[in-house]
């Protein structure tokens, strides 16, 4: 991968880790709503000698993506696009408020944000007659159900559906699209969710124990997979949702650890902390 890559949600968490990872071999256009944090990430990357530019804007608006594409063209040939900006939302279906602001936002940011990103990226690749790779960030929630998460889950399943459509319709012209579906990741949003939880330690322990690898991922572990999917190393991978979830979606729900095995071979169960 060379040229320019657009990364949305680049001011924080997973998006920031993706931007930092791919900056070593491509120019990066950072897109985010949070202007202050966006400028900080840009400065950090510029100080590291990387080619980078920023677009402050809302991904649910088409204009933000158009601006990002124009800025990308100034940096180089557009080769990749990552739709990472996304927000959570917890709403019980049996008590769904009408026209609630945050409810509509989940819809707009997660679905429209990814839709416009894919549309503008594909338009560029086709117009320029160039191959390109798109990565959408979905979630384990796109496949598995959890209490009061219907809206978020629907939005992430939509992202996976969008990914398949792009892969099938534009594959003949060398355009690839894949989703990365993370499990629990120690991003700023996750840290905030611990702060907000009535029992932060309990919530953390629950996430760790629900994951076969017994720990929460670091954002860089998600970025590594995105980097692979943008690169020619994944040249025959398209239309897939890749679960980067520590094995979570493979489990039948058991959190049991084989203690006898651990004792017999003096094995330690992972501490729960990200490796890096
Ligand atoms: N952290 C997790 O455990 C986890 C798990 C599965 C999926 N995800 C997905 O990963 C993505 C990144 O999540 P994160 O945990 O790094 O969150 P985060 O809150 O740390 O980062 C999200 C970034 O998106 C930006 N953003 C939000 N709304 C925007 C908008 N309308 N326009 C432009 N930018 C906007 C925010 O300002 C923020 O910088 C999201 O799509 C999320 O659904 C996260």
C-alpha cells in the first residue's frame, strides 16, 4: 500500500491506532468530529515525519467524505479508505423513544457514515481506474445479540452487508472491501464505559472472562488486521467480516477455565491486560 488512505474516527481509539499504523507506508487523511484531538493526532504524526492531513467533520454528512477525498488527492493517489467512526447506544426495544437525538445519531454515524465513505471511495477508484481497498469497522454485535443493543447491532450488521455489496459489485474492477469486527477493545470509548458503569471492575472482569483469550484487546491489535486488509498481502481477501475478538464469537458462552489443566502444567491464565 502506498498513496493516500482516508481514516475516519482517527482522533481516538481504534481509528487513531489505524492511522498511526498505516502512516508508516502511506499518506493519511485523518477525519473526525473532534477537532482538538484530531489536531493532536495530526501533530504527533507530522512530528514522526509522516505525510498527513486532517478533515474536521461529521461522517454522517456526504460533504465530509467529499472533502476527505479531495484532500487525499492532494497527498497522493487514493489507495485505501477506512470507515472507523462509530458510536454506541443502549436502547431497550420495548421502550424505544421516538426521534430521540442519540438514537438517530447511532443510525446516522454508523450506517450513513460508512455508506457515504464507501460511496465516495468507490467513486474515486472507478473514476481514476485504480484498484483500492476499503475496510469498514463493524463489531461482534453485528453477529451476536446482547441486551438492549438492537439498534447498535442492526447498524453494525448493516456495515457488514454494505461491505459484501461493495466487494461483489466492484470486485470485477479490482476493488476490495472487508469488515473488521472487533470484540472488546481498550479504546477511549471503552475506558469511558468503565467510568460510567455502576461496577467498573465487574464490567471489566465480565468482558475478560467472556473472551477465550481472557483479556481485552489493545487498539493496535485491531489496526494490525486493518493494515493487512489494506495491503496487497490480502490481495485475494474480499467481502469478509474478520472477527478480531479473542475468540469471543466462537464460544458457546462458557467462561469456564480448565483449572485442573492449569494446575497440572503450572499454566497461568492471561492477566486480562492488553499485550501492548
Ligand atoms: N472499543 C470497542 O470495544 C469496539 C468494539 C467493537 C467495535 N468498535 C467500533 O470501533 C469503532 C471505533 O470505536 P472506538 O472504541 O475506538 O471509539 P472512540 O470513541 O474511542 O473513537 C471513535 C471516534 O469516532 C469519532 N466520531 C464519532 N462520531 C463521529 C462523527 N459523526 N463524525 C466523525 N467522527 C466521529 C469520535 O470523535 C472518536 O474520535 C466504532 O465504529 C465502534 O463501533 C469498538
